[in-house]
C-alpha cells in the first residue's frame, strides 16, 4: 500500500491557480524529487502536504487513511490538523531554527512538548526526557554534528544549521520527510554536506520528497522524479528516463536551461 | 540643617513618584500586551477599536488625560471625586498601555513567519509556539525601545502635580513659592538622575543576559 497518496490537489491564491490538479503516490522508502522552474507550484505542493496551505480541491491519504479532503470540513479541524502534520516533516529553505535554543534543544523541543501531553508524563518525567535527549543526540550524531550539540544557531554555518533542521524534523519520526530546496540558501561548497546527509537518509530507506534545483543530486538520489510546470505534473518517471530522454518540449527546454 | 529638611521632604515626594512609576509599570506592561493582541486581531471591529484607542491616547497630552480622568466623572455624572493619586495612576496606566502596545506589536510582527511555520510543522499548538518560540525573541527585540519608554515614564510622573499630587517636583516648587528657594528644584533632578541611572544599568544587564542568541 502506498504510504502517501495525493489526489487532484488544486490550490488557488485569489485568481491565480497555483496547483491545477496534482496526482501522485509514494511507496515506503521511495525518494521523490520534484523539479521545475520557479513559480511552477513545487513549494506550494509541499506546503499543502504539511497543512501550511489548505488545498481548494483534492484529497490526501497517508497509509490508506484519509487525512484531508477539501470537500469535507471534518477533516480540517485545527486540533486534528496538528496531529496530522506529524505524518510529515518539513525542512525549509532557510532553516528556521529557533535562535534561543541550542542545536540539541532545537531537536528536542517538539518531542518534549508532545511528551508533556501524554498521560503518565509526570510520573516518568526524568526517564522520558532522558530518552528524548538520547534520541536527539543520536540524530545530531547521524547528521555529523556530534561536536555542535551545545552551539546556538548563530554560531553554526548555514550547512550546519540545515543539518540541525534535518535532525529536528527527524526527531518526530515522520512518515514522509519533505525538503523545500534545502540547499538553495547555501554556498555551493557547503551544500555538499547537506546533500550528503540526505543521501544517508535515502540509503536508510527514509521516504522523502525533495523539491530541488540540484539536478545532479536529484538524478543520483531519487527513485522517481516529477517535473512540474504551471501547476501540473508535466512529466514523471525514473531519473534516468526523465533526464536521459525527456519527452515533453517543456522538460527539454527546462533541462537545457539548467544543465 | 535646611539641606536635611529639604532632602527628607524631597524624598517623601520621590516616594510618591516611585509609587506612580511602579504601579503604572506593573499594570501597563500586561495591559499593553492585551491591547497589542487586539490591534493584531483578525476580528475587524476589535482591531479598529484598539487602533482608535491607541490613536486617541497617543495624540493627546498625558497632562490633559490626567485632568480628564480626575474631573471628567464628576462633570459628566456628578460622581464624587476619586482620590487624586488614583486619577493619576489610572491615566498613566491607560497612556502607557497604549505606548507599550505599539512596542509589543512591532516586536511581535518583526519575528519571521518562518518561526511560526517551523513550530507548526513540528506539531506545536499556537500557544506553545508563542510561549516557547516567539516570546523570548520578542522580549530581546523590544528591550531597547522599552527601556526608552520606561525611562520616559520616570520623568512623566512629574505631570501628577497638575492635579496637586505632591510628587517630588511639586514639593520642590513649594520651596520656591514659600521660601523663595530655587535650589531644591535643581536638587530634585539628582533623584531622577540616580533612579534612571539604576534603570539604565538594569536594562544593560537584561540586554547582556539575552545576548547569548541572535534574532
């Protein structure tokens, strides 16, 4: 069964149709890259999946469960949306780490707040918090920031901040981890370390959706690539096919322009 | 001997000055936050009401507001006059809440939208996002303008004398009227200097305390 199924997602901002009917599904462990020029709707699609935007039309299923239906207001209640977001993680283009917390605390914060809502938290407080801290440390270790746990965001380079952001998103164990142009705010020589961290996640079968302008990376890391233009999926397929023999004129001219 | 008498009389006046300052601060700081939230409300009538309140309060002299609060109820409804000090404190709280609200609003609106969204995608509630993520960043941002406003408040307390509340300046002025002595008035400035000096040191400490992160 598909871990994620997106059906006919449409989104308009006023008179502008940003998404005009997006359908795709994702299997567990797949890495899906979304490419396309600016304004094609890639970022809006990710934001819809994370409930930062509300689609005007369409449904979203996770593990077969209907999470969102534009026609059904009972799937859009604020309190439920909060829980539903936890199926997804989102890594932003400009990190958005919490500046007043150390790297470690950034990774732990959301987990701690969720744990506080669980019954029995007060009784086992110390043990639960210790667990969360252990896991957060392991995650930071995993993205290569073993020695930066106690650093504040402003003391870290962009690449290090983005890796903290990845660890922070992973801490909530999302079903699908989304990246919104994770290296676009970074210098080219620094983006390598972030890509390396994503590569490692791919090798560990993390299900991911990556909006990116790094064509080489998309080709190498993805199991499938979607090319979006004007709010629709123009073309999709395995990376070799899509980059090797693009079918549509739009993709051909896009690849000519970026490669 | 005169010097000690003057000092002790001025100190008494300064006690009242400090009381006006302290009570105003204590009430206007939280009230200002409430006004700020109203000014940012998505509910139009509330927002307009709040913005009109801020406009009226900031556009009229505090001295006039003190007079209105003291004499207004009696003139309008034949109410018995409230104690003078109460009128002063009420007018000051309303006035400073309006100014503080704009500082809060500026601080809150200056925090990047990405901070809210980062909290949202991590499953935080609105109040968790505000208290755990946004608030401290706002506090750090508003310490300098708040310090300014609070130091202004120290000196604004001298307006209380317009309805004969005997704060330090009024005490000093009585020496002019009664004994033709002007130096107590100049001397009263020293009290303000010392008090504001202490406040400046305090705000400096707060700024340093919050210096461990950058917004």
